[in-house]
């Protein structure tokens, strides 16, 4: 039995977008912590390195133009879990330190629709260093309506014309998740694809994820001559589609383009957009396109029409950069809406080096393959791939057993590099729901390399601040952590600490033979 959610309405005004907003507002950061909403592909160290290199190069270009004194504002739209912002800042600060040159000051502003997310970022331990340095701020921002940025930490408001430097925008998985219009091109005419949503009677109306996954969609095609009028904001784009397309459903990013227009007014000097999403910039992709497919992950996402964004931006005078090769999972583009954009040489070269030549989509494809091939890799190959990915914690979790198996025959140099990689990974790690597992794996590997002091530090991470931190783990893992800590303390001649840990092991498992033997030796 289905219940009708009302009449046919424009695609961009359908209730699906209200449920989308409600999902993110209700879930907060849990939307990413429970693995419903995808995040790894757009927030791993590899893509963060690419973004940091492009941002650093942009700052270099401004310096070379003599514009090094005014603040550069970097705004991430829909910052989600916060992982990308943390990784970008980590790598951007490292580049600045290595270069040792005077660059324009910058602030990174994380934004999201849900105020709960803003508060969570502000309180996250990994963000405190950047907050204290004054290079990180936050703002709630509604991409559909807002025209200003109300900064939380500095308590300043950025309004139209306030910024002298160009604005730098980051939009990952953004354009595919905000309202879009849907039209149909047929026989040179434009039709509006209106939407009717039907729901099963049993669906709980307070649960947006359940509503979205159980809805049934019906389309109605209505002649829409207004799209063909000269007064329509994107009339040239529609003329192109009418001339080149037939029997094609087209998602129009009107809300996204409107958001860019509003944000562009904050600066007197234009903007740079770095964006990554699923969605093509080629016209061929949209030829004979079927109605859009909803990808469900608690919320939903559609394809982003980068072709429309590219064409409209170029008509407004921008230089646009997308890869010459086809993408598989993630299309990464850069748009320079700047006066004399060709003079931003370092910025353009950074896109070529870190996206065009071999970019985040290429790396993700390689990682999908590598995850299934770790048992065939030797230690040198594992370390090389881990280094390529920027010492990514997720790859360490996938490959930890293989690392451990190979350590018995590892050279001192390989063990040194593994130790160094663990330290680099942890220094830029943004803990969410996997913190315990990453610390545990790191401690285990260091223990296998007889690096007892370092292993002890990581294993103690599982106990820091909360004596019952391990209670959520299995008894077996609790015992392993406590026993490993006892061994570390014993080898470091910290006998009293070793006694505490070994006795805790025997309280949980009185038959633990190794712990009993260690206790006997200590007493």
C-alpha cells in the first residue's frame, strides 16, 4: 500500500531535498562515522595532498603578484566529517614550513548545513592546533539561501565585497547532494521533469533515511518554454543542449551555480574553485541520458553536471580545468574565475602535476586493486604504495597482517621506514570511530619490531583518559592490549607497571599461561 506525498512538483522542489536536509541535521557527524555516507575517496591523504599543493601554488602566485599582505580565505562547502580539512591543513602547513618563504596569510573556513557538525569540529581534539594558530574557523552555511559567512571563532561576518584577495572554494561531494533541476530535451524542445513521490504506508515519517530508501518516483513531462527564453539565466547552455542533444534527461545545477554566484560577491577579486564529484564535464555523457539514478547511503546523491558548470563558468570568463582522460569514480576539476587567470602559472601547473598527470581518481582505482593484492606484495612494495598514498591509515588497516607476517625477515632499513611511516600517519590522523583499531595495529607492529617504548605509547592510547576504554572491544583484544603493555613495561624495566598490566590480564583470564609466567618472573 502506497501513500502519495502530493502532486507533481519541480524536481528541485520535491520533498526528497527536505528529507536530505533532515538526514544531515539529525545525524550530524554520525552520518560519516557509521559508514553510510561515503567519505574516504574525497578525504584521504592523497587527495588532500593534491588540494594542498594547488592551494600552496595559488598562494605563491599571489605572492609573486605582490599580493602577500591581505588574508586569503579558503572555504570548504559541506565539510562533512572534517577529515579533508584536517588533512589539507596538515599538508599545507608542512609545505609552508619546507618552503620557508613569505606567503599571504590564510584562514580555512569549514562550513556545513548542520550546526551540530560545526560545534563538533570546533571541539574536535585534532582541530585545536589550527584553531589556536588562527588559521581555522567555522561557519554554518546553507548553500540554497545564505549570502554571508558568520565565522564562529573570530566572530566576524564576511559580507559582499569584504574580501580583497580572491576567494578559494573547495566543493567535494557537494554539487551532487544539493537541489538540482531536471529537464528533458526532445525534438529540440525542453520539458520540465516534474516529480511525484510515493511512500509505503509503513514508512516512519521521522526517519529520513528510511523514507528515501523506500520511496517510489514517478515523472511527468511538462513543456517548459521558459527555459528557451533569452531571459533565462543559462539560455546559451540550453541552446547548446537543444542543438546537440536528443532524448536526454539533463540535471541542471541551478542551485549550485546560484551558490557560486552568491559566494563570488564576497570578494572583489574573483575566486578559485577546486571540486571533486561523480559527474562528467563532457557533453557526450549527457547524450541519451536516462532519468537520474539515486545513490542511497543514508542520504542520497546524484550525478553532478560538470559540463553545465564548465560551460556557464567559461561564458562568464573563467578558465576551467578537467582531466583529458576519463574518470572512473571521482572527477576532479579546477575553475579560475580570476582576472588574467593565465598568469596564475603555479596554480595551473599544480593541477597538471597532481590531478591531470596522476590524480585522486587514479589513486583510488589503484588502491581498490592493491587492497586485494596485499598478500602478494613484499615489504618494499607495501611501503612504496603506503608512501604513495600519503601514509593512509586505511591502507595500514588493510595491510597490517601482511606487514606483520613479513617483519621476521625485514631489514633494519625496512623496519626504520615502517616505524617512520607509522609516526607520520599518526601525526596527521583524524580520529573518528577507528581510533582504537589504528592505535592497536600500530602498537602491535612496533612491538613486533622490538620498539617497546614506541609500542607502549600507542597501546596506552587505548587507555588514555578512560580506564574502561577497552570495554567496548572484545575480551580477547583487551587481553592482548594489556598483555602487550605488560611485555613492553617488562622489557623497559618498568616492573611495577608491568605487574599492574599482567594482573589485569589474569583478572579477565586466570588461565592465561603467558601472563602467569610473566607474573612469576616479576614476583
